C-alpha cells in the first residue's frame, strides 16, 4: 500500500465499517482522482466542453465538474491562467452544491482558503447578491484573494477575521453559510500523505473544539429560514454526526434537511455516536451524508444541511447591502471608515497594510478618475460603490461602514490605483471583464506559443489589424488581452508591438 496509515485510524475504521472494511482499504491502492470545475462566470459548461483540451467525464454531484485523466496536468494550460476552470478534488465540489445558492443570495464562506468553494459560490451567484469569504489565518488569505481575483469575481468581500467578530458585524444577515470546517483530514490521506503523518498531532479531539465553536457562532450569522452547510473531509463520527447532534440539541430551531437522493452520498450513521440516548431526534442524523472513497470516484467527505426555522427578532432590522442598481463607478461614497485592508503587490495581497482614507475628497477624486477611465476604456457600468484604501480603488457590494473594525483583505472588486489624479487599471479588473466589455481587445490563440509568452510577461510583435476596436476608438490605450476570447489581462499596442501589462506576481513560471 502506497499510503502509510496510522495504526489507530485503521483499527477504528475496521470497527466502524465491518464487512466494508476490506473495500475501504483497497481504495488506498488506487490513484487519486483529478477534477476540474468550469468557471461559469467566464464560460458556460457547454462552451468549455467544446474547447476542452482534456478528456472529460462528468462528476455526478456537480454539474460544472469533470474528471480529467490522471497525469493530464490541467495547471499547465493557458485556459487555467485565464480562469476558465478551477482544479479541485471531486468530492470537495459537493458541499457548495448542497447550499442550493441562487442569484441574489447573501453567502458567507467562513473557512474559505484557498478559495475553491468560494469561487464555486461566486459562479452560482453570477454577479448578484454578495459573497463574504473569510479565513482566520492571514497567510492563507493571500491565496484566497488571488483566486477570487483570477476567477473574475466582482461581488466578494475578503476578510481575515475570527467568526465571532464577523457575527458582531453581521448578526443574522446571511441566508446561506458554508462551514468547511477544520478537521483531522482523514478523508484526504490518499491524496495528501502529510495529513496521515500529522494525524496524531492534528487530533480529532483538537478539531472538535474548533468545530463546536464555529457552529455555535454560525447560528448567530444566519438569517431566519437560512441554511448552513457543515462539511468535513474526515471519517470520525465525533467530528461529523456527533457534532451535528450536539448542535441540534443546543439549537432546537434547526433541523437537518435530508440528503436523500443526492448523487454519491451514503446516509449518515447515527448509530456510531456514543451515548446516543443523550440526544433527542437522533434519527435526523441519517439525513446527513458521506462520500466514501470505496463507493465513489473521490476522497472522503461528510456533509450536513441545517435549516433554521427560528426568528431573529429585531436583530435583522438594518440594511448593510448596497443595491447594485443604485450605485455606479462615478458615485462618491462620502463615508469614513476605520476598517483596514491588507495591501498587495502585483495584485497578490502579499504585504503591507493600508487604512481607508478618512477624507471624502480622496474618494471623490478616485471615483472621478475611475469614471473617466471607464468612459474612455470600458463599455459597462461598474457595479457597487467606489471605496478607497490608500491609493487602491475598489467597487464594494456592501455599505463599507459595516466593515468598520474588521480586518479586511479586499472590501470588494479591486479595480485599480489612483496616483496624482490618474487611474491605472488593475489586473483583477481585467480578469473579471468579458471581451465585449472593453473598447479595445486582442485575441491570442490558446494553442499557440504567443499565449504562453504573454502569460510569461513578454513583449510580443503584433500587427495593428489584430486590435479589435469599438467604432470611433483609436488603438491608443489599454487593450483587454483575451486567450481564445476569454479575458486574461491588459496590454497596450504601439508601433507593431504589444506592450505586456501582465503583472510579475501572476506570470507563468513553468517551463
């Protein structure tokens, strides 16, 4: 067997699984399954299937998910760098599907890094509603913010906060909450041998303390009638069925929404909980679900859908949303905030910290500069409210006053910087656009060397007639560079050359 499993883990699974134990252990001799999920913010599933460079097989529980052959290396293709798909373990695609997200929802991804599930949520929102995505570890928010930007998300706020601080700012606000809980990681032993080696130190007991606290706080974040999806990638009943039993006992206004008929899921196992007589309505737990690696093509996962049928009273009597239809890029926010934003180099969110300007004049100048840029370079009205942190300009889907006192990594869509009254567009502005949103565009062939050369930051020879212009526009100015028609970054054409504006921190580094 390739994976060295902890002896205590093996013995526990032998006791739990009985006659299925041999099949479970045999799954560890198989190679892990590789999956990609189509980013429908940029391309439809049907369109991607037509142009896919890989052989695709559908993943049963995710309409946008596909298995790709082991060893196909989907990270080494221009389409990956254009944000057309996210590389994701197939089972990890299931929890977001269970949230049943609809455009306009207010969604919180509470333990979000590196951002795979957040980008899946954003694709389902299709630019409407709001996504607040959070991770308590500052270092991990770098990857989270970059993935939000690479995949063209316009309506997300990225936080680096503890759950209780978020609950203070957003009491009973979200109608969908995802808790991809920190866990002992038993379901990922086949994919990541480090998890098997660290199992004893990253113990079930330590994880249950964190999970219990996160679930408790999540109930304060949920709006009446809202849904929490709790998921782990572990097999331990203490982290799964028993955790849900404790939550239901402490929160009688919640019920389990059964996963009956959901593809791939086996029923939960309430009989595995010690001292079952302590918990009322324990049979509800059969409505939770498990993805078993010996029954499906994927790693191990647990999920529970919890709906709140209670009443939040007066705590919901406030409005922190900013209706997109009422705001434009040219509108001045005119508010003062104390929120902090982690600044970033080359769009990556690496280092430094900036404080939102306390002067309405700074936001007025930035809004005017952005509006001038948009009028001359873009063909769409940017959603949200213009918010300034230092020299950086964002379009926020929320009233920025509601972020006061929170550690904010991104208050919204990072669209550019303003210096000396002049606006320079950001790379995340480009990645969230569509080809027809720009006054100028240049299409690169994804199968040709020039696409990779662009992604490596090289200057390219370019005939003038390849610059596609809106009627009346000149070739001077920013051009949206598209790989096979899908936005990938900025460039400027001049005298037969394409000046590359692809930021250094994002460039293709593979041979």
